[in-house]
C-alpha cells in the first residue's frame, strides 16, 4: 500500500509539473506574443515613416524637375535676349563707324571749302 501511495504521489507530482510547465509555456508564449506584437508595431511605424519619406522625396523630386524646366526656359530666354542685344550692339557699332566716316568726310569737305 505504501508503494501505491508513493506511486500515486509521484504521478500527482508529475501532473503538477506538467501543469506548471504548461503555465510557464503559456506565460512564455504570451511574453513572446507581446514582444512580437511590439516588433510588428515598430515595423509598421518604420514602414509608415518610410512611405511618408518616399512621398516627400517624390514631391521634392517633382518640384526640382519643375525648377529645372523653368531654369532651362529662363536660360533659353536669356540666350535669346543676349543674341538680340549682341545684334543691336553690332548694329550700333556699325552706325557709329558710319557716323565717324561721315564726320571725317564732312570735316574734309569743310576744310576744302575753307581753303
């Protein structure tokens, strides 16, 4: 009878150990689940931040592309104006040379007339 009591005591202890182990496993699984959920939330936050940065970068790129287009247009306009002024300057220089020649000719005639 004593053997049977000891055996039954052992089996009760084993059952208690199994229950305790299961409780520890559940506790461990719950902690693991909480940890994994935190990691998931952190990952989702990083993803959201990355997506926001991508949107901002995309907008920034579009703005810079528009600025580049505007600079190209402005550059072309500036070249056109520069060409126009260059032609105007050349024309004025020619007119100035023509006026100097006419002045020299007029002075020469005036001297001829005086003599």
